[in-house]
């Protein structure tokens, strides 16, 4: 027999023996009598009406608290002033005793919505605080990657923010479910709305029906556990759901650039300077990079190659100078894709999903990856891939993106000679008339 079941039966037996020893059903009622009362209640229509109404009220308060907490946290993460405005209010809500809330809302409002409001107020601060911490913990390097590849909206939420929020919301949701039931039923006991568990508990207390009190308490516990499991099941399913990436408009310029005059399109850099404090990294750099050409940077480490690429990608702003994309006589910003010094992959997701994020098409992503990665490795979470495999995924992501300019910062790190030759062949075949800037220490 299961060990936990044996322990549970032991406690129930001890409870029954104590009840028999006391010999007073008002002071101590046993599990047999309590179970009998519970069974009597279950077969009545009013029992299910009571449960249904209480569940609807508490669930409504819980879900409203979660939804509003998520929205407020997202806005607070975006606007720091809003966080400063909301913080004292939510701290006050968290600190005020539930009983005080109940009394105040009974003065201001009707008792039938009391448990909704109380559950909402209990859940809201907990969700807000943990969600805000989750947003703050999001990997800044992944956010930079998303900025370069223009990953926005739902794509950014599902595949960058959601993994960062999960560890914070796992515990806060679990705690919030229990708190919402405890506070919601307590509010019903005080407000005694019709068809509520709190009303039944109060009436059992009035008539000194200890068995009724325990039967309704057991019902509350069972409902709380069931609701918690249902919510956590839905949350886990939501976290595992991988919706198709939103469509990315693949412009026709890449195809037309194959036949266009490369010298009509170029990135022009003039007098570009960048320093950090008193350390001058780049000093009045001027250059021109034309479409269809590949440029290698082999200067020593610490010479500013990564900073230079970050300026071109728009991740940092220069102290002085300008970067201008001249395309067929028009002056526009270049669409940039990039291989960073780090892979900057979404480790929880497979190689295909990482590339799909920048293409909007799973088929296009697989077509690129098939040239660099074995079929059986494409859907494995990237955290399970070797360093060389991850590097190839990062290269495929950069080349699959619709861009005018490719920036490759040490792209051959972790690749053996055979794999590097394979990658070079892929890069040459997929250049499509784009300008390619490669920073590397290796001879090509």
C-alpha cells in the first residue's frame, strides 16, 4: 500500500479515536460523522449551487488579479515612472489585513461581490511583484538580438519574455491560488452572500453544527486543491505551447539585388568615434561597404571590432560621426542581421524555432538549417546542442533573415576545419548580393 495513504489513514484513525474519547460531537466530531454529513450534502441541489457560485466568484477574482497584475507589471517594466506611482499603492494593498478590506468593502459595496474583490486584492500585488522581477531578469543579450532582427510583438513575448517570467510566476501562481481561496471564503463568512461556502460555514457555526463546519471546510480544501491543479496545468500547457511565429514580410530586394549594380548600394561611414569614459575605442573611422562584397577585419582583440559592429547594428550610438545607407540613390537605414560573439539563442527552443523567428516561415528555416545541421538535431532544444552546432544555428539565423547587411563577429568559433568549409560554402551560396562584414582571428 502507498506510504502516504497509510500515513493518512493513521491520522484519520487517531482523529476518530480522539473523537470517541471526548464523546461530544460539538467539541470534537470524528471523520466518520463528518464524512456522513458531506455525503448527505453532495446529493442535494443546493450543495452544487453553493459550490458553483463560490467557485465563480473566487475564480473571477483570481483571474482578474492575474490579468491586471500581468498588464500592470508589463507597463511598469516599460515605464519606470508608472512603477514608482503604483508601488506604494500595491504595497499598501499587500499590507492591509483581509479583515479590514472586508469591512471596508461591505460599507462601500454589495456582499455578493465581496469575495471577488477580496480575491482580486490578495492576488494582484503578488502577481505584479513577481512578473515585474521576471521582466527585469530577461536576458539583455537576447533583447539586443531581438532588436537587431526586429523580433517584436507576440513573437518577443512568447519566445523571449515568457521563459524569463516562468520561474517567477510558477511559485507566485501556486501561492496566489491558495491565498485567493482562503481570503475569498473568509470574505464570504463575513459577508454571507446567498449560495456561498462562507454562508454555509457561518450557519453551521450558528447552530453549533461542528460536523457541518468540518464538512464544508473539507469541501473548501478539495476545491482549492482541484482549482490549483487546474490552474497549474493550464499554465504549464501555456508555457509549452509554441505558436507559429508571426509572418515576417520578406521583401523582394534580396532577389533583385543579385542583378543590381552593387556600387549603387553602399553603407557609408564617416568620422565615426566612440569612447567609454576616458578610453577611446574608435577614432574618426571612415569607410564604405558595397553590396555584393565581403570584408574581413583581422585586427587584434581589443581593437574595437565588436564595438564597431554594435554601432553599425544600432545597438549603441556613436559619440560623433555618421552611418548612412545609400541604396540606389535613396538614403535609408540598412536592414542588418548579425552573428554575435555569443550565440544568443533561445536555449529552451529548437534550432528551427530560433531561425523561424526571423523568417516567419518554418519551411524556410528548415531549408537553411538542412545545409548546416543534421536533421535529427534541428528540433532538439538548443541547450542540448554542442558549441559548434549552436554556432551554425546562429549563422543560419543571420543568413535566413531578410537584410541588406550581414555582420559576423567571430562566426567560426568552435568549428573544426571540415565544418568551417561547409559553413563557408553555405555563406557564399546564401550571400544574395548583400554586404558581409566578418571579424575573425582565423585565416580563411
